[in-house]
C-alpha cells in the first residue's frame, strides 16, 4: 500500500532523477528515510563519467554501512524512481536495509526502451529485487508517477 508520505518521497526521487538528466546522467534518483520520517540521504545517478557503479541506491548502501546501526538500517525505507538493478539490490541486502518503494519497475523500463527503439544488450540480467534479496519488503510500481519517469527516460535516450 502506497501512502501519501510514500508519494511525497517518491516525488522527490523524480525530482532527483530530473536533476540527473539535466547533468547528463540517466534519470534515476533515490532517498533514504528513517523510521521516524527523517530524510537521511538522497542522491541521483552519477554515471556520466563512465563509472556505472555510481547508482544512487548503491551510494545509499555505502552511506548506510558507515552511518547506521543494524536496527536503524532494517527500519529505514529507500525510495527510488526506478527498481534497483541487481548490483544495488545486492548492496541493499548486504547492509540490511528495510523496505524499498519504487516508481517504475525494471520490467517497465525494458518495455519503455523497446517502445523507444533502444536496442542495447544488457550487461546484467534485469532481476527483480525479490530475486536478489531474501525476504525483501518491496512496494511498486506506482502508476501515478510512472509516466513522468518514462518521459525523463525518453528525453535521455533522445539526446
């Protein structure tokens, strides 16, 4: 169930994705929120320099590993504009983060690229978060925001 609080954080993720696009990066944005509702960390993609590990979800996992205890990690929520890739899912699971809420799924992203005529062979299999993290708590996709995220990706691929 997606709440109004969830939607507020997801809208921020879309804003961060837009910032990434404006800087030449793929439009992905993520926010880490404590169990008390405090925004602890936010980031967007930084892959423009060729380091394809600079995903916001991965950077959140790194920050969490250095700044939060295990209990707080498990009670935190990661909001993101797009479902985690397998690398980010693994990082999320390894540091013991809690719930993940995303706007658009990896499956949707794949369909969008097909619709746009983007022919690229993925370097990594597009696994669902639940196929990577044991007992993952996941909510998404969120149709109310998915078209906005799709448009950001359209703009990115039309450059």
